């Protein structure tokens, strides 16, 4: 299964990032919830740092484009295979930077992709 970093994870169960962590887990993916709000999503602690040696396959984005800028270096340094820009998180600047480094860029909803079997 694909180790997935959920960028913008929130302990608020009404947020889509929370629902993504839960659903990714249910589908058997290893999940790294990453955010600036401390808390838990079920059994997952929300992380504020990631070991650079972690092999992240996918970053699923739940931050708006302006808030993503602070994470550009971090995102590109962990060299994910793909970045999923969920609705409201689209960012052509980061998408272009990622594509230049051979990272697959997807504009879609992680929840829908999981449910449709195209994740």
C-alpha cells in the first residue's frame, strides 16, 4: 500500500483532511497526518515533523495555495511519487515545480479516488 502524507491534517472530524486519514487507514494505507494543530485522528497522532528518511509515496494536500508556500522545500525534499491537490488546494506554482522534478501531479479528491478504486 502507498504511504501517504496528509498535509493539513486536522483533529476536527468535520474536516475533509480528518476523513481522508480515516479512509486511507481503512483502505490499508500507512498514513502520516501532518499539520500545525496538535491532536489525534483515531489512532494517529498529528505530526508536526517528519523524518526525512520516510519513504512517502503520495502527499495529499489539504492546504490552500498560499499556506502551501511555507512547505515547498519540505515537499520537494521528501521526493514523493505524486501529489494530490484536493478541491480548494489547487496550486499551479507547486504543481509545476513538482512536475519539473518528475513528481506526478493529480487534481482530484482523495476520498473519491479511494472509493472509486483509482487511488
